[in-house]
C-alpha cells in the first residue's frame, strides 16, 4: 500500500500514523487523518504520549512515507476527550482555502514555507490576494507586528492551528490592533 493508500486507511479506519516528509527540514507529523483532498491533507495532530495537539494541514506532494503507529500512543489517544477526532470543516481545494477555512475556526494560524528550515509564521490572515497571503503576525513575545507580511501561497506547505503553543500564545498576546487596510 502506498502513501496515499495509508492516508486513506488512516481516515477510514481511524488509525494513527507517523508521516515523514521529503525534506529533512520538515518535522514528522503524528496523528489521525481527518480529511483528504486532491492536494492537501488534514491531520488531528498528536504530541508525545498520544495527547491531541491541534490540526496540521500538509501538502500531499511532500509526503515521503506513512507508517502505522505501533506505540502505546495509538491505544491512549482514544481515551482522550477529543476522541474521535473530526475535521473542523476545512476546505482542502487550495492553499488559500485551507488557510481561510482554518482561520474561520481558530484565532491564530501558523504557516511554514518549504525552504524555511522549520521556521513558522504565526498570525491572522487579513487578506487573500491572487498569489499571496497577507498575514498580521504576532511575535513570540506576544506583541503584534505593525507591518503586514506577505507569504506566497506556492511556498506554503504546512498550516497548523489549535495546538498548545498557538492556544497559549493567543491567550497571552496583546490585544490585536485594528488595521487600516488599503484596497490593493
């Protein structure tokens, strides 16, 4: 069974997987597949111990290997209150739709670029241009960046929401300032 077959089986049978990606700079993803599209997948992510830890959307073309979890974590996860994991209703038809639909349900999103060696940009989408995401970013110290940042859709391969880091940052960050947006 190939990688897409294992992802489909994880979705259909609620089996925990460990996903390895093609680049050594992309961290492994563990959890339960809760949605699959033609280009994107969505994982109910788990962390050490089998605890649920938000959602991770990933581009299918970057998946190198999918293995079944054989640790105790796949037996522990079903005992958690988040069981069974379900999709938050994400549109997997394009990078823009993935981000837009996840941002509708979660206060902060984290995006990762294919060539960024594990760096994540965290914030709120404020505009979706034809080829660009415009993000109001929040810094690790909890302050909001005064300048909006643009991220090219084609370089984004990973989007995370609802994990413990993002939940904590959202609770501790400064109030989000109002923006005066131009119409470009």
